[in-house]
C-alpha cells in the first residue's frame, strides 16, 4: 500500500481563506484510492526535517504573520526548505507562502521582509490590493481545455516577478495573477508549485491536486504507474460552473 506524509508548515499562522482545504483535498483524494496519508503540523520552534515528508505545504498570511515567522525561518528552517526544494520534494506555496519562498518581499510601507530564497522570485507591495476571482490555464494539466483551467480567489497587495529558471504555473485568463502586468500566475520550479489562489485552490481543482499527488508518489515509488480515476462528477460540475460564471 502506498503512503504519503504531508507537512503543514505554520498551520496556526499561515492559513488564509481556508488554505487548510488544500491539505484536506490532498488527503481525501489519496484516501479514496487507498493511499495512506499522515499529516504533520510544523510551526514555530518545531523541528523540520524535510526528508520525513513527501509533500510540504505553506499557506497564505498577512504581512504581519509573514514577519512573525521570518525569525523562526532564519533559525534553520529556511535552509532546510531550500534543500527540500532543490531535492525535488513536492512543495505547494500559496500567496504569502509563495512570496516567502522567494528572495525578498518589499511591502508597500517600504519595509523589507527577508524571505527564504528557495526560488528566484521577488515581491513588491503595491498601493492597491489585487482582489477577486481568478481563472488561469495550466498547459501541463490532463484533460480537455476546460480542465486545464484553474479557478481560485486572490487577495494580495504584493506583486511577484519571476526570475530565470522559474516558470509560471499558468497564464491568467481572468483576474490579476502574480502582478497584474505580465499575464503570469504562480510559479513552478522543480516540484515546487506556487499560486496566489486561495479558495482553497485544490478542492476546486482536482486535476491539479492529482498532479501533485502523482509527483509525490513518483518521487517515493519509482515503479508507480499512475492514479486510478475517481468519480469527479460533482467536482467537475462545481469547477465548470465557476468557469462559466467567471468567463461569461
Ligand atoms: N501579505 C501578502 C499580500 O498582501 C499576502 C496576502 C495573502 O496571503 N493573501 O500581498
């Protein structure tokens, strides 16, 4: 039987708009396929050995929470997160978590939050907040054109820019995405996936959830041949009705 261990980083501080739903979606879609899942919460002052985990998740937070955890990150976790990303662990970062994985975040008040530096990305705080429902397309997702569309909700003032070697997660179809300027949304580097989408992201987008589960299983079980399909009728109806509503 396959087993996955998920690490939820700073669940008490970085959990905006139900980001925890991403952990629930990953766990449920595994359980429905008889894949065992253990979730471990890691917060301030807790040990973090990335080797123990198959999927690592860091959700969104306000500038305030981001500035609280930066001291804890500096005590060793940042270095281990960099190693996890480089080792190809499956990592999901949402909004504030996405920003923190980058090099720095200069807030709109001019203060600079030092970040982890795992990804060549950086964030500048803007004057206005970028808020609303978001739709973006991801070429790598399986399925028809509709299933390549990811739906979510964004609320950030930070504008994020991608450096060389970091690909966007998708192209914005509706909404602002990383910065409201270059048409990109999120980031992919190795097996690290980032997005501005709350909502939460994964329950609304089962194809993306399965993509991450597949990567984690391939990392752990080289003979893994693919996920069994699930009856996604309700998920598809919910997803497709949002796409229709937002793009009409
Ligand atoms: N504090 C960040 C910003 O406003 C991230 C907010 C969030 O995670 N929703 O840009």
